[in-house]
């Protein structure tokens, strides 16, 4: 084994030496052969110091000759920001830019002018123009106040930007500055300098002071005169916001007559969580302000039209009717649900909100500047509308309505844009069960479906030459993502990427080249360059690999491409999983199920997992004789609308029985010992682990719940209200979905690990469950708190400690004859 590793390392060093001179790493790589990778918890949990950092933020120069991206070497300090790199389109000249060079490079973000000669952007709070012809930048503003969100005006003669919650425009040479809005926060009447009126006693004292003292009277008269002159000068009416409200986004209409302001409306009475931070520089416990909990009143945002000339304002009116009655399909589902056991609450349909409330987003103007479309989403999460805006009146017209009796979402849910004819818009919908592309005329009519089939598309964009769509699709295999093009009218789709796995593509401005951040099951993401051609005219060999992110040590181990297995769940649905089988496995051994987090996430695929530490940990478990199975349970991404919403009103329902059915599959097909099965996972995976240990104690002998949700009524509103409605309206959904109500069922060995400064799933979740377990006099459990860790761990020491505990749990309880190695070291094959 070691000889094979060293031979592979030698080949790798020869290949790497070809790239090293470009990066300045030749001396580092040629010094000695790579050290063979040692499969231990400590070695795995080095994380990026082993597998490297992926290239991110990829973008092209406007002349399509160079590619820029952010990248960081594996041996660089953890807290150091990634550097900006550049490479030529033919793959030559890869180098890291100095800080000064990076400042002079084309901006990664900003708005490109219509003639593509300039980009307006901000840097450190000032507005700049980048001139693409000569590669120089010109500073437009130089102020102590931060300018944000710069754009070109429709005529391209000026730029406009936000400064201190107001919109300003400036000529490109910086010669003139105009204030376009007069938005005054704080709720002061009139917005002037006149002090607000006080109580009767306060007003009496004010009047007496003015009569008694000349200095007070003279200052008051001067202020009143200034206020009078200011009001005479003002051409527009100020927009006085109520106390607590703020303008969080300002957009100028193409004709320059209106500003569309997004106004944030904080609610009263809401209560935020507080996360105590015990390890601080001050040595005192400090509070981290947190979020609200699901069902509490939430902040709202409204769109307001401001007349630039007069200052008059109008709220954009959605014109939608009140909340429709509960759909018959939902009533049928509730009525058909199995009866509850004695003593449990009666099943009742979830209550509906009294008033229709929507949130606005995705405002887009047509290229000719005549029309705007925007998207509205109901606060009850059931409906979404594409709307046409009349900027003169603030009225809207519904172009199409999208509804889901569970909750409206899916990949591409926020896709909205204009076609080049300025008369049609495109959007995505799951109306046929999968996320597909549609267009609709702004003059009315039914939507036209452009893609169809049992696959999903996402990241839709119109090509730079405005002749076709580009998008990412799972067509061909739900386990890969490839880049496609398609005519604007629909029809045949052309696949443009050939490398198997996941492909995240940026097309060059001239559309002749593709920059692709691609990864595979056992290969971390790397940057590739190749010609933008149909797959039939190119091959995988034509792709030029630009980066190599992992350390040489990483390549000395034989990381497997896990086989994808499938089985039938109890309701007939097909469930997919990645399976790790020990070498020469003959059955009768233990098994561990890994439960991915996020709920709506796909982890059964052919690309590098965000759970790459777990992927490597599964190699360690496999080498120690464990079968490991990692499934995409109900609610996971990548399998269409019905799979996505399979957990509606019952998390811990089908998603949990999918795992029980997975165990039955392992017993039947691979001879796993049914008495020696464990599971683990973090966040949603931690939640499923708790539900499994509490409600399926005869199936799972041991479980490790990491940063788990223990009571969904204590989680956030945006995620939870989608799936379980609101706790005050649908208490039954929360009680049947929350592990804390089932803690009495614990029999097996349970480990709970949680970061104490977790601002996502608060540590309070674990504290409350611990108290419940104590009250129930349960004994076979333990908690490992991590004082400086948030939801996602950052420190290697914490990762290593956590996974040594997980390994010990499984070895001790699923392999009773063995002893858990203190170092987390595998015993070899």
C-alpha cells in the first residue's frame, strides 16, 4: 500500500512541477516526495489545510482574454482572505496579483455600460468607473459617507448611487451632483429643525424660557427664519419615514422620473433571541443579538414610488384579494391522516392568516425602459405572482399566478427576467412537478413552457448576444449538473460541458470560451478552461485544468467514487444513497447512516460534497469495518416538487421512515447486523438523529446529533413557517415534528454536540433537551459543548474533538468487542 502511494505521489510531483513555476511553488514541491496520507481523525479534520480552497468569484475580462478568480493555498493562514489570481484564456500565465495589482484589475462586480466600454462600481465606499479599453479606473466620488449600489442612468450620461439613505446622480466627469430624493428617517414632522412638540408642561416651560431670556428668543427666531427659507427653497416634498423605518434599496426608473424605494418596516413586539458568548477578549460574558423565532411578528418591506420632481409618494399596490380558503386538496390530506392516539390533540386544519400580505422582490426594467416587472410572494408561503408595474400610478397587473398547497419554492424560485423583445418575461415554476423555464407576454395570455421532463434547471440567463438561454440542468442524471444552451423560443437543448460531476460555468463575453469550476465525487473543485462548443464537437481532453488545490499528500490516498445504490421506500418511492462498503465485506457487520443537513440539499451525487470531512471520515469508518450509507431522504433537493414537499407538516415523518427503510435495505441486501446500526448528522441531520433515537429505538443502537434542532417552535421563521406553517396556527405540526416531545423513547447511546455561540440553531435547543432528559431520568446520553463555535465549526481542534467522540460512540456501541482508539486511527484493512 505504501509503495503504491509513493509511486502515485511521484507521478503527481512530476505533473505539479509543470505548473509550479507559474505559481512560484517549484521549490516547495520538488524538495521531497509527498508524505503518504494517514487516515486518522486528526489528519482528516485539517479540512482546507488538506483539501485546499476552491477557486471562487470567477469572472472574465471584458475583452475575453483573461480570467480572474479568488483562490487561496492550503498552507495559507485560515483567517487570511483569498487572493486575486489571473490566467490567460489559453491557460498560460497563471499568477497571484499583488494588492496594488488587484486594485487596478477589472472589478468583479458592478454595472457594465450599454456599449460595454465602462463598469461603474464601488470600492471602499467610493464610486469608480473602470475603463475597459485601457484598463484604468477613475474615481467619481471621494467622501467620508459611503456610497453604494451605483448604476448608469438609462441615457448613460450619468451614474446614480445611494448615500445615507438617499439617491444621488452625478455626471461621469464628476462635475455636477444632484440629490434625487429627500428621505428623512425618524418620523420627525416636516423633517426640519423645529423641535417636536412636548407635553403641556414642557410647552409651558419652553414658552416661558423664550419670554424670559433674550438669547433663547433670538436663537428661536433665527431657526424659524431658516426653516421658512428652507421650505421656500425646497422643490420637492420630503419623504418622512415613521420611526424605525429605513430605505434599504433605491432604484431610478429609466425615464428618471421616479425612484422605487424599498422600505423596511420593523415590527413592534417581536423578541429576538440572545446568544451568550462566554469566551471573549473582555473576559466578560457578552451577548450576541439573535433572530426572532418562528411565528413571531416579522419585519416587512414595501415598495414606494417617489416622484423625483415633486417628492410625492405612492405605495406600490399588489391589488390581490384576501387569503383564499384552504384548498380542498389540503383538507383531503388532513382528513385522510391516520387518527391520533388517545390523549393527543385532535387534528385540525391549519388556520389561515386574516389578511393577504406579500413581500416584493426582483424588480427588473425592460431594456427599452418602458416597463418593469417584479415578483410578489405571499407571507403565508403558498403563492407567488409575476407582476407588471405601472410606475406612474403604482398599480400592478398580475401576469401569472403560482401556487403550492405546501409551500412555493424550488430551484429557480427567484428567476425573473426580460426577453430581448421587451414584450415577454421569463420565470421558473414547478407547476408540472419539476423546476422548468416559462415565458409569458406582458399583454396577457397563458405561460409558455420551454423545458420539460423529470429534471430541474437553475441559474437561467439570457446570453450576451441575446439569441439564446444559458442554464444549468440535471437532465440526463440527477447526480450531475451540466451547462446547456437553448433558443429563446425553446426547443432542442445543447449540452456544453463534458466533464462528469458538477459544473459551475462562466461564459466569456465573446461567448467563445467557458470557465468551469468543476468537481467530482473524489476530486475537489478546480478551474478548467475550454471552448464554448456543443459536446459532440469537443471532448473532456480539450478542457485545460488551471488549478490544483489540495496538498500533494491528499493525492496519495485512494479516495473512492462511492457507488450510488437505490431501494424502494414503504410508499413505493425510490430512494438513492451513496454506499461505502469495507474491502472484502461478507456481511454481519455494523452500519452507520449519515444524515445530511439543510433538509433541502442534495448529497447523493457525483460531485465534491460540502460534507467533504464526513466523506473522508466515512473512509475511516469503512476501513474499520463499518458499512456507511448516506441517502437523499424525503425533502432533499434534486428530485422535483413532490420530493421537496414530502415533509410538509411533518418533519421526522417520511424523511425518518426513509432512513428506517434504508436500514432494512442494508440488512436484506448487504447482511448488516440489525442490532448494530447507528446514525449521525448535523443541523437537520442532528434533528433526524434525535427523532430516530427517540421514536425508532429498536432500529438505531447509537446516534450522534450535532447542532440539532430539538423543538421547531424555537427555530427561525423563513425556514420553518414554509414547512410547518405557524406554531400558533398549526400546533400539531410542531408537536409531531419536534424531538423534545419524544425524548422518553430514548434507549440507545446518544451523543449531542453543539457550538455554544450558534446563532442559527441556538445552543438553547440543546440546553432545553438536556433538561428534559434529566427530568425523564435518562442516563445513556452525553453532551459535548464547544464554547467558541458557531453553527459551522471553524477550528480544527473542535472538528477533531467532535469526530473522535463520534468514532468512540460507534466503536463502543456498535463493535462492543473493540475499543475505540484514542487517536481516532484506523486499524487498516
